[in-house]
């Protein structure tokens, strides 16, 4: 059995290393270890002699558990009658991640394409599972084939700078499988098979390396093997921009809607179509003030009064040449803030101050136009120093509901003025009162910051990072209740939504704080061709985000939606360039009452906090990687550690628990019950003070797991501190209640949390 486990460990390490080369950045060690640990379970079942149907059941179960982990969809939703379907979203997300490989240059950035990263993890699971079962079943040829395919497939996609090394690693794995599996019967035969395979691989490598067709470029242009033809008919994306909050369905087939050529170094622009400037109390809407129809060869922006002097210098503009592929809409698309347009020839249009341009007819295939935008790249320090000297035109963007503007950020006695705003001016307005919780939450999230930028950065991070706000990206969130604003329900209760929810809520909360903001609608960056300096944008990149006005800079984008894009902006906490030290200089050294502000202080440069949440949809991520590849060597080491150490950790914890209850004195055993519960809580990530009393432990159980621990606490207290005659019976009740409490807590957590708790080292310190 030891030999089998070692072979599976070697195979899993090779497979994980190969597949993780498709990604940039630090490898997701924890997720990889979970996948490999799950893959080991059916293989062990084969090794101990379970029947085939039991092994098949285990394989199906670990596959479902892996899908639940990587797509963040609870297994409980796979039961009949669940509110949200399990298999539909999971299969759809897997399919979308697979198809994204045909639109993305490799290696890809994990934070930009979370569904592709999820598919990579499932590939590691699948090939390790196949190789492990065949190894445990003593099928050396099949295991060698699974290993070669599992390592060779990703290697052909990203050969790397040392393809010969990859071949050598595969050869080592094949020889190990063929030799060690046969060594107990006919070792010479296994060695002969290994040498034969080695000769075949060496001959193939020599032939390929001397072939001009290989040496000159890619032998297999896999990116052209698109299993879907692009539809001919133009598609619209209004369903993403309209703020109805009822859920969205992206088409199954991706459609390229735009190709945008840019000059200069690559920047991950967001492509804006329009802005949603007015909140009605229930949703955001487009309210453009368009001029009369006209036909002209050039449109110049009239928004110079809102922009700095640098915006008027053409040297600071970025040119975009746009080609329409298949977009059914009449808005011209461009990066904010557009300064000049040359619209499509013979096109009649209307515009709002040259900022938004709307054609009288829908866009046509192969239409071309150019636009020059002022897109500054301010630092956190520069935005932190902007102040609140807002022009009069910004009053409109302080209206929390149409015509109801709030005081500007930093206004003296603003808290008192806001109380009068709600309790006096709009005391009898049910719509205003229904939205008031958004103001209360916004105040709590930003704390006592004195900078509009710090408030905007905090809200963006709070929405985007699950560890801060607890939000999940979900294209089919719970349907809003009647007579309650959808954004209030989203922020205070469900915390599940898509870009309309995240952008709409953040923009409105900023307005409540007195910071001009609006919702922008358009597309995230798309896929970039380095040679052509061209972005390819599909309908799956349709997106909403937030624009915040800063004096001296204009409208600056923020994106609070997790898993849907990365702004090329140092000021955004989603960027690898964001440095908590710069943010600390803005908010000062005094400890904030806001946990979000404190988290941003600690954020390290090069480690953007873009935690994957929900079935994050990479269809709109668009940004291309910016974190340098650190190599997969840590994965190999981590995998060897988990295979060698997981069972040892579990065994050590079991022995320690057994010894803990080995005594006979009721008072000592009552103390053992207390330590046992402390250890379980520690393994689940709950911070338990060493001096915690039984009552305090019971409170933690009820708080984090919603399990009634009162009977256990009472029985254990009597066993430890009661009269000697009562201690024995109380101890029996305490141990019985302890088993119930542990069982109920296990039922409150998912399978992944149980696995992580089983291998956690925290309880060893209790």
C-alpha cells in the first residue's frame, strides 16, 4: 500500500505541475491539495479491496465535492427541490471556463479568469483520479497512459522554455509506474516495458526537434480548434446593463462584438457605452440629456470644465480604433473619458456633451470609428489629496433618489445633517426610509476616514473580497421581495448578485457618503493580442462598474464585482500595484474602527486581494495577467507533504484524543471534554482563548455554528465543579452531549470544511 501511495503521489505531483503552468502567479496551493486529497480517496478504496460499484460511487462523490469547492456551489443544492440548481450552474461554469481557453492567451492570470482556473483544478483531479485508480488496480499500462496524457496535454499548450525537462519528468513517472507496479511479480518485464517506452519517447522527441514544422512555430494551433462557430447575427447586451436585478443568462455561444486597436503599452481599459446617472429608489436608469441629431466628421467633448488642464493636451490622450463585429446597440463604445470622436462615416448621431454618443441607427458590422480618451493613472496618494471642491454640476451625482441631494463628504456636522435628512426632511417618505440601511452600512464600512478616495477604496474592497463583506457572485440570485429595494436586500441579507447589484450598491452608498458617483455600463477589457495591440471583446464581457468623481482628475473607475475584471489602476485594491503602505499614508496610523480599512493597510504590493467568490464568471474578466509566474515547484513540495503528512496528522490527533480521555477521574475527564471542544473549534478556524470557560465555549458554538451547547455546558460544569456524588452522572451526560454537539456542528459545515478540519494543526496546540 505504501508503494501505491508513493506512486499516486508522484503522478499527482507531475500532473499538478504540468497543469499549473497554464496559470500565472502564485499557485493555489490549498485548492490543489484539496483536489489531490480527494483524488486519493477512490484510489485507496481500490487498494483496500472495495467493490467496483463502491469505488465508482466514491469517485462520483469526490467529483461532486470538487465541483462544489472550485465553483463554490454547496452540495446541499444538488438535492431535489433545492432553491438553486447545482448541476446546471456547475456544468455551465465548466463549459464557459473550457471555452475561454479559445479566447485567451496562455498562460492566463488566475484572478482574471476564475472559471479557467477552476477547470484546471478539475483537470488535476480527473487525471490524478484516473492514474490513481489504475495504479491501485495494478494496471501499469493504463496508469502510464493516463500519466502521459495528463502531463502531455497541458505541456503542448504551454511548452515553456525547457520542454526537454518536461519530457524527462514524464519519462521518470512512466518508468516508476511500469517498474514498481511489476516489481513484486516480474520486475524485469516492468523494466523492459519502461525502457521500451523511454526509447519511443526519445525517438519521437528527436524527430520533432529536427522538424522544421515544429522548430518554426506551433505544430498544433490549438487556439483555432474552437468547438463553436461564432453566430452571424449581432447580439445585444442590454440585459446586463438594465438594473432589474432579476438575474441574467449569458448566451451559450460567445460572440465577438468589438475589436479595439490601441496605441502604446498595453493597458486594461474598460470600454464604456453609457452611464446610469439616476437612482429611482428601486434601480438605476440611463437619463441622457442628448442634443439634436447631427452628422459630423468629428465630435469634441464639452466636459473640459470638469477635467484638469492635462485633459486638454492631446499628448495625454489614448487613441482607440474600433471595429464593430456583431453588436446590436446604438451606443458608441470607448474608454472613459472621451475627448474626441470620429464617428462612423455617414452616421447620424446625438451626444451628451461629447461624453456619450448615441447613433440614430444601430451599429453595423464592420463599421469603424476612432476615439481619443483622457485616461489618467493617478496614484493612491494623488487621489487621497484631491479634497471635495466639487463643481456645481456634481450636485446631480449626490442625489440618492432623484432631486434629493445629500451634503458633500466632509461637510461640517454632516452626521447631524444626515439625521435631519432622514428624520425630518424625508421622515414620511417610505422609499427613502427603505433605502436608509445602505447609508448605515456605508458608514460602518468606511469608518472615520477623512478622504473620499479612502472611502471608495474601502467599499470596493468590501464588496470584492469575501473575507471582508462576504459577498458572492451569482447570476441567478434570490428574487427581490416586493416593497423592499433590491439593493438593500442584497447588501443586508442575501449578499449574492451580479455586476448590477455590486455596482449599483457601491455607487449609491458613495452618494450617501457625499461622494459623487454613478454606474457605468459597457465591457471589461477582453482578450489582448500583443502583436496586433488589439483587444477582442465578446458579449460575455458585458459589465457594470462604478465611476467616482475626483476634482483634478475627473471620473475614475472602480470595480466592486468579484471575479469580473481587473482594473489597470494602482489606486484599486484589486491591482497587484496596490500597496498598503501608500494607503496607510492616506488614512494615517491611528487604528480605524473599520475592519476593511485595517485590511487595506496590511495589503502587500504584488498580492491583490481578489478572492474567488461564488461561481465567478470569467466571461467578463478580460484583463490579461500582470503577476509574474513564480513556477510550480512549491506545488510539488506541498503535494508530497500532504500525502506523507495528512494521514500522520489525522493519526496523531486521534491518538491524542484517545489519551485525553484515558483517565478515570470525573473532574479531569470534564476538563478533557472542554479541551476536546476547544480543539474542534480551533480546527474549524475559530479563535479560542486558552483561558476560555465552558460558558464561553458554549457561546462560541452557538455563535458560529448555531448549535445549542447549553446542555453540554451545564453537565460539564457540574462534572468539574459540582459535588463528588454528582460528578459521575454529570460526566456521562457531558460526554453524551459533547458527541451531540460535535455531530450537530459537522452537519452545519460542508465537506471541504470537514476535510480541512481533519488535517488542521491548530488543535495540536490546545
